[in-house]
C-alpha cells in the first residue's frame, strides 16, 4: 500500500509491476520500482517464481569481447529485458572455444531461465543441444531446434548497402571493401550488402581485403590497397578498420577524401573525432534489442500465439568529412587541352587532341 501511494498508482498496478506483467507502461513501471526502492522494498523473486512457474529471467549467450558492436548490443539487450520486467543472466563464450554456444546454453537451462537470447556472432555450425524454452537468435540463422526459435536481423546488410550506395551516388565508379573475419555472421552480412549495391548498379566488384576488426588490420589493408593505384572509395566493415585504413592512406601521401573516400560501420564514439571525421552507418542497437525482446517475451508469455512479425531496424547514414566526389582524372602526359576558338565559337567543346584550332 505504501508503494502504491508513493508511486501514485493502484495496488493492482504495483502487483502487476512486481509480477513482471507486460501491460504496464515503462513510465509507470519506473515510478513503482523507484518508490519500492525508496521504501527499501525488495521483490521476493523465489516466491514469485514458485507462484508463477517462471523465474522472470532471460539468459544471454554472448561473445566475451570488448568490441564495440557486440558489447553495445549486449547493453541494449539488458536494457530491453529490464524494461520488460525480466532479469538477465549472461554467459560469455570465447572465439574458437570448442562447444562454446552449446555449453553456454546448457548452463543457462540449468539456471531455469524462461528464454534465451543467442547473441553469438561467430559461425560454429550446428549446435547439438535440446532447448525446451523459447530462443531468440540475433543476427544469425538458427543453428538448433526447439519449441520456438525466433530469428531477428540486425540490419547489417541494409546498412552496408546504404554505405556503398552513398559512395556510388557521389560518382565513384566502384567501391573497394575491407571485410571482417569470414567466420563472423556480421562480416558476411556486410560483405553481401556491399556486393548487392555494386551488382544493382552494374559495377565491378574489386577483390575483397579481409581484416580482423582491429585498426591494425585496417592499416594493413590500406597498405595493400595503396599498391593498386586506382582506388577512389573504400567501405570498411567497422570504424576501427576504417581508421587504420585512413592512417595507411595518409602515410602513402593520399588525402581523405580528396584522393580516396572512406566509409566505416557502427558509428562508434571515436568516429566523429578522428581526422577527418568519419562518415559511417549507425547500428541501431537499442531498436534491435527492443524488437528482439518483444518477440521473445511474446513467445514466453503467449506460447500458443502465432509468432509476431519482425520489423526491419532503421537505416541511418551519418555523413561526415571522409567522403566526397572523386577528383577528375589528370589528362595523360603528351595530350593538351584545346584552346577556345578565337571568334564565334566560345562554347564549342575542346577536341582534346592536336594544336589549338584557329581561323
């Protein structure tokens, strides 16, 4: 009663919040929880689980990495789960760890979670583990079966396509690509988005240079691309590699964007403060997490309902100073531009060959 009075809501609403029911607005939920905290009240989770048959917890399988993309998505998942009235239990895996995803799923099932989010970005093939709770797979195809597996995209292919189209729209004849490691689903999606944009415009597809997400690998890729001599535009699969690439171009005496335009991916916090500020595409981590958790919570709380359709995440291109129209090519040595005619033909186009034409 004290919590209800302090929050300005009914006791029924307080009960709904404490029981994690969905039909409470985020603002009302916040007020009730703040009132409860102010009064020193704590929900007895064990008693609630016994009464409802649920733990009101969601497990997450995530890659143990400090990379900006996976870490930011995990933060978004935690926020969305909390807003939905669920606690989060996270099990991290390591790249290359044998049975990493299967072992993490087994650990979460032993903890009695109501559902699982697989936010594991690396292809480990088929995952041989029986899952008896709803599962949300983010940004990857479902690798195992279960009573209800929901797959939600993160929009990487659409974002990569938008990044490539931006460079083509500026007038570049084609776009080179510095890709992420091939075992990562995110790297594959960005590669496919880049390729789709070039195919749609009928442009050549240059050979792909693969990095490992680090600025050092972007630098190495830049050193390799400099040797090709005809590069005017590059789309890098993340901002760190784009930053390393720009450093390699600068050391080779090439200016960005005057000689080479560069687009990154993620819109990491540092991208606006490098020289030049980096054009990039912003990953909608919060929107992806909210949409995915919406689908998972429906599968948990309404197991007999038809799965809700997923919506595409937003596409946002952040244009800064690292992209521009390509410079006009210098005329080959030995060829001179014709001088304008001396009378009556000031608007005639130059022939481009031979001596100036005179009357």
